[in-house]
């Protein structure tokens, strides 16, 4: 670990020198690249320097204690040395966490997809509530949630909704939401007061750049048709809705929210790129992680991850066994504490895995 930290520190110092070089300052693209890399290393380097300083203090205290003849002074130096040793143990754990591989997608914008599952209209209404929950959550974190395609029902529910969540760290904030969300409550249409169970699925995909995903014309089919509204009635006399089928993966994307065929096509390609990127990234991740099962999933959309129990005002995340009794606030977008708990659990699982190797 220390060898790796020395390499990082040397790289950080090299980047500092380069950023002050006139040749680098003259080339803004190179300067920005070096500046970004240095910024990513800064926290680790500062923590390592704190570790080295504590190690020097510990060594000095123990060395002086060996030469000290005064009993009281000797005890004081030994106490100082043991205090430094204890601090070193904590700093070492922090450094181990900082050295864990970063998710390369964390700072990207993302595609958020919400779909009604089992439960008919009640599932569609719950899906619409999840959309509002994420809109409030994103707004609190200064992320822009741009509607790309929404298939609404006549009663205000949502069969399917696709959003582009734009802003630094969007994927990091939302990546733990992928999976099946189950709701238990008495629907407004239920006359007997019976609790029903229904579900919605959520998918969060890191947004892919055009250069990262190459889509060949021979691999796709583009269909143009009339868009439909709630209840599937035709709402546009001009054929502007776009459906793209990608043959190698079997992925199908439909966009019909815009009146412009061109805009719908642009949006459909953006979603398609993200789904293809996620498809191949997911395959690679499975190959890399076949010997490790993380506590927290971020990709399996068939996994039941959370239950929203309205009669008990309880929300439970099954991946970490955490229940919170603040369902009203949670549905209004106050989900930070749950997201943070999931991030900590994921980090601890990664740390345990790295220590086993």
C-alpha cells in the first residue's frame, strides 16, 4: 500500500510542476487534463502526508522515550507515541478506502428510467410518485431532470418514463436506485380497505458519449410512427415518434414526447447509447466480479431492492436491511440518508473484498 501511495504522491508532485510550466499553460486542453488529474489525487495525497507526519511523530516520541531518564517525561513521551500509533491505525483505514477503485461513471450525467410493474393502475400511480420523488431529490442536489419520453395513463399514473438527469455526479447520486421498488398500501380505488402490493422498476444508466459507443447503420432499424397520449389515443397528426431497434443487443428505444421527429431521434439515440454502454459494461463487470458479490447492487433491474409500506410509514432497503420510518418525507425526495447508507455499505464490501485478495 505504501509503495502505491508513494507513486501517487510522486505523480501529484510531477503534475504540480507541469501545471506551473509555461508550455503547459499555453495549451489549455493539456492544462485542464493535468489539473483534473491532480484534483482527483489531492485528497489521497493530503491524507498520506498526514499519515507520514503522524508516523514521524510516533517514531520521534518512542526514540526520545528510550533516552529519557526522567520517569515522568518518559511516560509523557510514551503516551504521545501510543496516541500517534492509534491515530496511524485510523489514517491507514482511511487510506485503504481512498485507494479503492473509483467508479469511472460516478461524475457522469445519467438516464433514469421508471416503469410500472405488477399491479395495474396502482403500479402506474406508484411509478408516477417515484418520478416526483426523484425530481425533488435531483432538484435538492442541483441536478436537472429533463423529460425525454413519458407514457402517462388517464388517471395520472405512468406506464414508462425516461429522463436525462444532467449534472456532475448525477450517476453517483442515483446509481443505487436500480431495481424493483415494491409498494404496500390501500389503493384509492379499494372499497374494502385491503392492502395491495404492486411494484415499479427503476433503471439508472450512465450517459455514454458518442465516441464511447459506435452504432453502425447496418445494426439498427428506425421506425417512424404517430405518437400516442394517455389511453394510447393519437395526439399528433404528423408522424414524429421514433423507435430504434439495435439488432446486436436486442435493445429497443422509443421516443415520442417531442413534436419534432429530429428531436425524438436525437433523444432516442442518446438513450440507446447509454443502454448499449450499460449492456457491455454490465457484461464486463460480471466477468470481473464473478468471485465477489457486493452487498449493494447497482445494475440488476430484476432485484427487489426496496419496500414502501404506507400503513406503517416504513421504507425498507433489503440490500442492507435498513428500515426508516419517514415515508412521507422520503416520497417527497428526502432520500439522502438511505443513499449514504447504501454508499457506505458498498464501500465496506469493496474494502472487505480487497483485503481478501
